[in-house]
DNA sequence: CCCGTCGTTCCACATAGCGGAACGCCGTTT
DNA sequence: AAACGGCGTTCCGCTATGTGGAACGACGGG
C-alpha cells in the first residue's frame, strides 16, 4: 500500500489525487489518512488546496471525490492528442475487418493507458474504458509496447514491475517477461492469452513515434468463448499492417525528425 | 488573458496545466511564458515537476501537451460519479422521447461542465463533449443551474462573470442575466435561444442535491433549422419531469440529509 | 563564424508548506 | 443529561521548498 514518489509539494498533492482515484467510492478522511501517511493537518491542507483548484470535491458527509475540473483537462488532453487522431481511421478499419473491439494504448511507465476504443455494439459505457490504466506486463498492448523499447530501458522497467497473478496465465517474473518480450520483439506482435482477465484474449502490435518518445500499441480483443486462438492468429497480419500504417502516418505527420 | 488565482504552489502548477489545456495545439515554452507571467526558471521547474507526475508530456520539439495521467484521473472521476450514474437512465428516456441530444451538466463556479451526453447517431466523437466547460450565462443548463442558487450566492457569481457576446442573442450584462434568472427560477426551466452558438437552441431544467452542494441541469439540444422553438416548448414538460425524477432519485439514493 | 535569442541551470533568499499540538464538534456511553 | 472519546479542524513556530534574478549554454539565423 506504500506509495512511491511524493516528491515535492506537487507530488504530495498528486498522491492524494491518486489515493482518491484508486478507491471507486467517495473516500473518507480517515481512509485517506490511512492510505497515505500524511499527518492530519497536512492532509487537510492538501485537500483544501485541491478543492480550491477544483481537482477534488467534498460531499456533505465529509467524504471526498475527484473534481470536475479533471474532466475538463482530460477532455482537452484527449481532443488535442495527435496520436489518437492519426490512429483513429486505422482503428475503425481494423474494427470493420474483424468485427471485434479495437484498442489504442500508450505506455506510461509500466502501465498502459487506453487512449481510444472502437467497439461493435453501442456499449453501455463506451467512455468508461478510455483513460483506464492497466499493467503493461499482462496486456497485449503493454507487452507489444515494452518489446520495442531499447534493451536497457526495457530491462529497467521490467525489473521495476510489481508482478501479480491476475489469472493462471499471468507472467509473474521479470525473467519470464523479458524472454517473452524478446520473442515479441522478433515477431512484431503479441498476444494476451487470458493473462489479465480469464476469458478475454487479444492480439496486439506496437506503434511508436520515430524517436520512441511515444510508445504504445493497438489490439483486437475478444472473449475466448466466441473467438478462438486460431481466429486471433489469422488477424495478426491485419493488426500488424494497421500498426505499420499508423507508424508511417505518425512519421509523416509529425515530421521524421521527431 | 490575465489568469486569476495562482494561489499557492499548487495554484501555479494548475495555472500551467490550464494554459496548456486552453491551447488546442501543443504549446511552446515561450507561449506559456507569455500567457502566464512566470519567470523562465519558475516555469521550467513547474513543467519539470508536472512531467515527473505524468500530468504534462513534452514533445521532441520542446512543445508541451497534457499528460496521459489526466485521462486516468478523469476516467476514475467519471466512472465513480454518483450523480451521473443516477441521471443516466433518465437521460436515455428523455432522448427516447425527443430523439434529440440530451446533456447532463454541473455548475462549477460560473462554468458548466458536461458530465454526460446521449445522442442519436453514433457521433464521430461521442466522447469529445464530455468534460467540456462552457460559460454558464449563455447555456440552458448553466442558466437553469444558476437560477436555483440562493439569491446572494447567485448574485455573487453573476457579478463575477466576464460577459462576451458569442452571438447577437447572448446576454451580456449582470442586470439582464439576473432578471432572466428570476424568470427562470419562477418557471422552473430555461431556454438557450442561440445565445452560445448561432443555429443551436435548447430547453433545460435544473437539478441539484438536497443541500445544493451540487447544482446542475439537463437539456435537450437541437439545431434550430430542424427543430422549431415551438417544438422545443412542447418538450418542456418532459425535460422538467425528467429533472424532477432525477432530483428525487438523488434525494433517495444519497440520503435526504445530504 | 559570430551574434542574438531562448531555454536551462544555479544559488541565496524568503515564503509557503510542514506537522506537532491544542481545540472543539459530535456521536456514543453510562 | 453530562462526561467521555474519537476525529476533523485550526494554529503556529520551524525549516524545507519553491522562488526568480542572473549567469550559462545551445541553437539557429545572418
């Protein structure tokens, strides 16, 4: 439960935000106090400041939730994101071809953050998945993205992961992950064989900006009861081609120097 | 262009975030420097700290954009929001009845932030509108929300608005707005007669938590070339009833004490 | 090749955050 | 009903941390 950074004044504030975000219910003062080790006075001041900025709001029963200003920031971040914009038509095409859910994700540290999603049926919560962070080591997009990092950078991140067996198939050691990533780097694509969630598998391929300052991936996800592993494999060329097309568009539109 | 708060260390950091968010393109260091009056050293440190927290990311050409962590926070904020959750079925029903776009918004200071949206055709950017902030004084939801504030609180906000004529119909003075709000408070519903955008009008009604700690509204929006003002008026009972139903559900589910 | 601009780094200063401790509100107990 | 106790809020002196002027250095244009 120990939180890492808390570097500087801003770090403390973000740690509070993070603690509130992790809980999926409004969170009481004492819970926050327990989760991050800030003394009462300090926590109270941090919350006050965050509220003043609209990043946190208080419910009448002195529980706290994330503020609405975060939505505004995220809206701006999403709408102005070039990568997402460039990738979108390719995601749609891939969805047309496969009929299954297509994801676009970006690697942030050792987590994947989903930037976009195209799915068949008008889902109850189309929006819910966007912005969601998942562990890189047990998702297709995450492994694809990790695989194209320079060796030392990759190893650094692989060793900093806190492994957790979400399913029987989850990779739970740095050695195993690194071996897998070597294979993926060679192949140019990755699978998630129910490593994050039982009954869900996917095929993924990496994308990146020319200088690798941005590293991510795309994937086609499906429930395994409906789509076989073999079927998934037949989609690999489609996924890989879409990823290649996106990489090319990124190079062109963002300038080869980038 | 002058920014208001900047109170405390956190305020300075958020001011930077805000400046980046306002620009819809990645923004250069010098632009930021021009927009917020921070000296180079200070701005540079603020950006560094924000980047360390994942709230800002730098492009290779030293331009800056909002970071992906903001998406994660917003995702959590949205998914765990009770008001949105409670309102959702009513929004859907209202959309079924009218066939037009339905919005849910919350009043934050003198702005409306949109929490949810139900629209007919699978829009190209369903997600784009959510989180968007608009001036309260020229939107249906905003005026409806302002109208149910206690008199002194309402006047306070009305006087702090920086009025701007987006269209010929925009209300541009505190006096006019206050008069309008009195009428709206009496009626229980509000219109936006192309006050924010030419060719777009809407009918709205206020919603709130029992203690008014949360104040917002819902609206049915349509282009005026397709939907007449008269048609809009016939929808008023539907909108008002939906709002009432939401208010009731909020009271019940969040506890009458709240 | 030199010069000017703009971003980065450095450092002494002052401020803003820090957190221990005292306060007071409320719900609970006897 | 009164006293207790837990818990959030406020206060205040201390020091860490952010501040911003100034010097430095990296580009890019002339």
